[in-house]
């Protein structure tokens, strides 16, 4: 059996590597995308596909369609949330 000693410097290096990795993971998740797909919008607003379709049809939520995929601007989604906020 081989015994290895871990020094304080080894632990400091490991700690720094863990902190750097966590910052990378957290940073990538907190960066907000400018354009969202329908599933993202439904999750944010907690609405059904039919309700999202109604928001598109009545012009409440502008969208861009590329192929079969619809995209919504994040700022527009936030605007809807703000406009419908109760006092």
C-alpha cells in the first residue's frame, strides 16, 4: 500500500480549482439569452401552448419565426410580466 501526503498547498490549489469551476458553471447559467423558444416562454410565464398561441394571435407577444421554430425576445416577455403585475 502506497501512502501519499496532502499538503495545505495541495488543498488550496484544489479549492481554487473548485471555485473557478463553480464560477464557470454559475456564470453560464445566469447569462440570459436574448431570444427564447416557445418552451422557455411557457416555462417562464407558466402557461400552456394554447395560451402562448393566443398571446401570439392577439399581438400581445411579438415573435419571429424561422422555419418551424418561433422565437421571442426576452425583453418582450419581461414586459408582459410587468404589464400584468398586480398592485
